[in-house]
C-alpha cells in the first residue's frame, strides 16, 4: 500500500481578532465556517473574493483572507499554489499567532513537495515563537511536526507528536484539534499495522467531527476506518466506506481526498482479482494527481498501475510504469519504496529473471521497517517463484515462513474483533500453499494446512491450538472417532476446491470445482429459500447440483444412523446442508414421501464445527442436573424491536420441560443484559434466549441479543457478543431463539461468527443459532419439540433434527425450509 497522509488535518481553530465593522468580520467568518466544515473549494473562492475586496480598504482583514486561501489550497492538495500565495503574505507586526500559522502551512506544503530541510526550518522558526508565548495555535505546530515525521517515514516519532497534540488539545479544551489528533493517531496506527487501534481512534474522530459539523474531518475518519477494515480482511465494509468518502470528497471540492479514496477502491478490486476495474481506479487517480501536480500522488498511482499490470500479465505496461516512477522517487535524495521493489521483483519473476526476482523479494521481506502486508506479499511471491522453478521444498519453506510471520502479526492485534477478519489477509497464501501440496499428492498435509487457517481465534480460546503448528500434527481419524460422526471438511480455493471425508477408519479426498462456481450456486439457492420457495416442490436445480457437488462424492462413507459434522468454508457457512436435494426416496423409514428426491435432513443428523483442532482439544461433555437459565419476552426498547405475543408462550412451553426448582427465568423488566451477566451462567446446563437479536458479519462482536433496557438507558438493552464471551460457561446447549416479527428492521442470522461464536468461545458445548431471520409463529412449535426430545433423552443434535422434521412433514406451510432450516447446530466437541 502506498504511503498516504490520509489523516492530515490542519484546521484553523482560533479566529483572529478584528476590530473592523461586524459586516466585514461576518463575511470572513462565513468563509472560515466553510473551511472548518470541509467545503474547501467554496471556502477558497470566498477567501479569494474577500482578499480582492479588502486588500486596499482593510489590509489586515485581507491578510486573514489570504491566509485562509492558502490553507484551502493546502488541504485541496495544491501545494505549489499554497506556497506561491504565502510567498506574498505578510503578517501584521507582532501578530505571532498568524505568523505561526503561516509557518505551519508552509512546512506541510514544503514537506509534501519533498523539501524536508526547508520544512524543518519553518517549524524551527515556529517553535521559537511558541517558546515565547502560550498560544493555542502552537498545538498546530506539534501536529505539523508529526506530519513531517510521517512524511519521512518516522512513524513512531510521528505518533508521539500526535499524542502530544492530543494532550495539548485536551489541556486547552480544543475539541476540534483533539478530533484532528485522534484522526491522525488512527493514521499512525495503520502505518504500524495496529488496525484495531485505528478503528478506535477513527471512530472517536468521526463522532466528534459529526458533532462539530466538520464534514471534511468526518470524511477522512470514515476513509481511515475503510483502510483498517481492508487490512483486517473485511473488503465489503471497506468498499462501502471508501465509496462514501470519495463522494464526500467530490462534494467538498477536495481532489486529493478523491485520489485517496478512488485508489483505495482500486485496492479492493485488485484483491478480488478484478484487474480491469482496479486499473480504471488507478488511472483516474493518476489523472487527478497530474491535474494537482502532486508528486507523491503521481508516484503512488504509478506504483499501483505497475503492480496491477504485473498481476494481469501486461508486462510491457508494468515496465513502462516502473520506468516512469523510479526517477521520481530517487529525485532530491529519495529512495525506491518497498512497493516498487516488490513490483520489480514480481516483474522479474514474470520475466523468468529468477535470481534478480529472489534478491528483490528477499530485500522486501527481510526489512522489518516495511509494512506488514507488503512483507507478507513478498513472502508469498517468493513461494510462487520457487514453485515456478520447480523447487517445491523451497516453496514450502517460504509458505511456512510467511504464514508464521502472519501469525505473529495477528497475535499483535489487541482485540478478538480484529483478529477474526484479519485472518482473511492470509486466505490467498493458504490457498496457494494448499494448491502446491495437492499438486505433490500431499493430501493429508494439505488438510492440516487448511485446518490451520480455520477459526484460529476460536480454537486458541478453547485451548485447542497451543503452538503455531499443532494443527499439522493432528490425526483426523481419531478425531472422527471422538466425535462419533463422519466429518466433511471443505476448502474453497480460487483454482480448485476440496472435500475431505473423515471417518474413524479412513480419510478420503475429493476435488471440487473452484470457489466461484460453488459460491454462485450457494447464493442463488439461499435466495430461493429466503424468498419462500419450496425447493423440493420446484425441483430447484441449485439444490440438486449442490448435493451432487458437495455430498454425493462422499456418500459411500456416510453410514445410516451416523451423524455428519460439516466443517464449512467461505460461503458454505451460509448454507444449511440439510436443505440440499438428495436423489431418490428418503432413507429415513419414518418418511412416507415417495418423490424422486428429498431433503438431506431426511437421511442424516447434521451439525457444524469450526475446525479439527478445536474438536481435538474439546473437553469431555458435561453431565448432571438439567438446569435451565431462561431469558426472554423483554420490554420493547424501541419500535425496531417490538414485543411479540408468542415470546411469552414460547417461554412457558420451554419451562414445562424442566423441574421448576431447576429453572431461573428472567422476563419482562427483569430480562436485562446485566441480569444475565450476574446470574452465574456457568451454573446452568441449558441457556435459552427468546427475543430479538441483531448481527454484524463485519463487526461480529457488535452482534447482540435484545433484552430490556436497564435504568442507565443508552444501549443497556443489548447483550453484546463481546460481553458474552467474557463470562465463562459450560452449558450443554445454548439456544438463541431470536424471532423476527413485524418490526421496521430485518435481522440477519449470525452464522458461525457473532453470537454463536461468542457462546462457543465462552465454553458452550453446542449452540443453536440462526442463518437468517426466523418466524415468530413457527419457532415456538420447533422449540417445544426440541425440548420434548431432550427430555426424552435424545442428544441436542438429534432433538433439533426431530423438531425440524416435525415441521417439514407437517403438511402445512411450515414444511418450507424457510421455517425449519434457519436454525443450525454449532458444536465444539
């Protein structure tokens, strides 16, 4: 990723005194407000008009307009224009505040023009003035020092200066400067690879910017969050933020910000393999950069175009871009950046200049000062180089070293919320490594590598993955014996997907089509089910094809009466395998359906698990008294989460299956998040929630169960996933019966992440969660049947299947999978 100062904010905070008539001052104040709000182009126009209007009649006011115009030019990325204007600027004698501000603007513009020594001179002069007086504007000088340090790549020093700026702003009760410092601290965190820290700082900056009406600051903080999400592997959320920021920058008249966000969109397209749209974005960025005359942005755009040209096989274009960018980087004593060196290495590899390629890629990988993602990219390219040379052993060593480096980077992340999506950064590396192993016939080793990538944060939290390579030592057959199930382990790859079918006596490998084909079918089939289609009645082609692709190859290893455990990957986590259409009549003797196909649930008891490592490290199942912790039927906190009559009905139906003395039920106003957290949930074998829930696939720990509002107000009605996983439990079963009613919002299911993930991490043996919004009409019926089967001594997985079959064969509208298929069993053992 090229080096961007996308956190740069340099706002005027203290208006200068003016003793002229109020009308004149009001005209200046209007232009200043436009600047603070981020409407830079309009502010610049007003400043230019004001200078022309008052340069004769009121030179002091004209000078203020002139300084404002220079600031506008600076923030629009028009650095030569800002410097030219300040060359004619003269502050009033003794006006230290205006002089300090002028020096700060000049320093940043000079730095952006690669004139660092001149910039340092300007800051030294500003420092001298600040030592003689305690002026609020001196906080901007601290910020300018930080920006210069960042420009020169001295990121830890830049961060310290930004921290000093933040402290200065707090001491002077300057919220705007404080918000600016928060934004820039988020930028520094990105450069250091602390992406979760970026989110914290950027969210704080965005909230303050919205409150202050500083639209430019809000736009940049949104973009910063986009960068963090991109680096954490959440490209969908990143693209949404980048697109919004680009539109905002265009509206505000800030072309340099447009360059940043359109370039960021290009990164998302490149990551997805859409070279054409990535190239369009980078060319647009280059066009805008040349219009601005911004050397840094021209360099960055040329770097990006060179890399995407190598990716797409356009080697002559790549060589031309590198030829253009190299002299620009070397000018004025500069150096060739890690991105350019990486691209040179990729180009050399493509041209089969293997020795040069290896030298360049190692130089990038071995330099600890290079960005984490750039070093990981160099490691991946080295592995691919060795593979192309036919040196499989060296390629394996390179993949292992790169993945170990990735693990170290992931371990440095502070929060579980960041660790979860950050795994996506290594997906392509894992895919290439697995492809290499399969090409050598090392199928067992490929399975171990695939499992290493699977739900690592969850497995580690359950004590199932101690040490970086423990997954490589797993023996899958004893794991199948331990679970008492046939394990179907899937890997979706860009070139080829895979299925391993694992029983206590055998491990069979089956090649599958590439990810794109499978994912497209999954999306279409899921949509059909959510639209209320009965796939069995319609003979849905995707439902049949997915069974043929994903299940039929392993059918000889799936024995009647033996449970099946799905270890899904990618889009398969959003597919309920029970709904797939198997050929012929059902193998279940209790079914009377004689059609030429049936739902797979008629043949098998299914559940899901994240990884072999987690199953291998599971504790023995809990036994003992059937105690129940029941929460539900809360007081509606808002119209988005209406109370539903069947909430109370479902709770009563569940309670009747337990001895009253073993039930702790919290309903109405007593059903609060605080009540759950203080209820000693580790004491109960069963935990059940009857309420609404909200889920976030991009911020899993923001998923929450909606309960009653506590006295303190705010969002005290949300039992967040982050709080759930911080309170250990050992429940045999947790059920999240989150009903969808007539509210104004649609509540998506959490799948493997979110609430189900949080309860498994907290120690639950099994969790029932939903893949999509569920019906408040059919759910009480299903849950009643579930607990009846549990009361009769059936396992949770068998009980859930029987409850679903009761709806499926009810000869009512509830036989549609929309009603019985959203609930899925997730197991940690």
